[in-house]
C-alpha cells in the first residue's frame, strides 16, 4: 500500500477522521498518513523535517505540502508567530525577546524575499529530485495576510494555486480575526467545517488525478 505524508501548518495538522487529510488518504488508497502538519510552524520547519526524511530514505510515496505565510520565525520546538499566546513552561523572556524582535528588528521586505527565494529553490532543487509524487498548495497564499500577491508559481508535481485560508473564510460561521499580519480563527478541523474538509479533499483528489 502506498504511503502519504502531509507537511505544513495547522491547515493539515488534524488527524480526525473528518480531516481532509484522512479523507484524501483513503481516496488515494494509501495507508494512514506518516506525518501531519504542525500548528504555528514555519516553512523552515517543513524544510527541516522533510530533509530528515530524505536523508533517512523515508520519503512517502505521496508528499502533500501546505505552505504557510512568511511571517513566522523558525524554532525546533516552539511556535514563534506574532501575537502568539505564551506556552506553559516556557521562559517568559523568550516571548519578551520575540516581541522586541517584531518591534525593533523585523523587516517585512527581507522576510518576503527570503520566503520567495527559499521556496522557489526548494521547489526546483530539492522536491524535483525526490522519488515521491508531490502536491503543493497554499495554507496562506504568499503575503495574502499583508494584502499582497507576488504570483509565486511552483513547478514540481501538482501545484494547486489556491488558498486554504480564503477557502475556509467562505464559512460564515468561522470567526476570523486579523491582528497585524496574523489571521486567527476559532479552533476546528483544519480551520474548516466538516463539509469544507470533504470539499477540499475532493478538490485535491481531482487535481491530483489530472
């Protein structure tokens, strides 16, 4: 039986049966997913975890990437997004340093360039060489939380140039709040309704077969 893995943020992190990830896995005839996304994590976390699978020769037969926004810092264990709620047991100085970074050191132009250049490089020079069927999509369309659209196109595998964030907002019952450049919503299955999870799985499945 083929294996499948999901790599990204909270839009592909849920392991409930109603999750679009598990629905897609079944439609493709794959075994249970070998990995899911991690809430609040950056693209750098995806690069790091997938590179480990490459080095260990454990890349799944199908790899689904849900690329998040650029405005997240990398940390191997903690979530370091803007306006994040402190995690229990973490030194408060970490969050003070994080707040100071966003105020005094952060530069959006630099983050956006680093995001675009690194994502394009990973697409063309890493993913294009792995023995896995690749599916790429956006959790957040690049820079959409900042009201920009740079038109990044990814070339490896099946590229679904659609935003799961925008799709989830079609549900009027989901309460989205914008704080700075961060969009937050009420908890749910991948931030979507059960019906939306089914629809997104169908969307990906239909595109995957093309």
